[in-house]
C-alpha cells in the first residue's frame, strides 16, 4: 500500500470514513451497481446494537481502485445488509440488493 497522500480525494474520503466507523466493532457494508457503490455504516447512537445508515455513495470505480491499491478488502460473498436509515428513494434501499462487507486492509484478519 502506498502513502495515503498519493490517493485521489475520493479514495481518501472512503478510507477516512471506514477508519472512523470501523472502530465501532461492527462491519461496514458496500452495495454496488454497475456505476455506483453505497457505503452502509454503523450509526453513532445506541451502542453496539445500534442501527446502520447509508453514509455516502461513491463511484464504483473508486471502490475498485481502493481494492486494487490494496487499501481495502471486500468480503468474499454477497450477504444481506442489515436495515439502515437514509433516503428511502435511493437504489440501495432495494431489499433484494445484497452487498459485501468492506474493511481497511490493515484491519483485515
């Protein structure tokens, strides 16, 4: 993994969001279409059993580039993403649309 300062701003934003939200002890999820990727993260309220929220939508290429750079790791299988809050008109709220876990490479086990 190269220095983070050499990454595009969108990748640095993705890494910063994952770095902060991964400290909650629960997985973060990514739901992808052919063009976009929605980041689903644990919310700050209600402790370890709190709800999830749709934090941000990135270009799918941003997530792919972060994986190619070795900065993040995607889970091997598609999984059901827990219910989350946010804009109900967003494509990520489709219940049949599964996602993958996403984590920083340094936190992967």
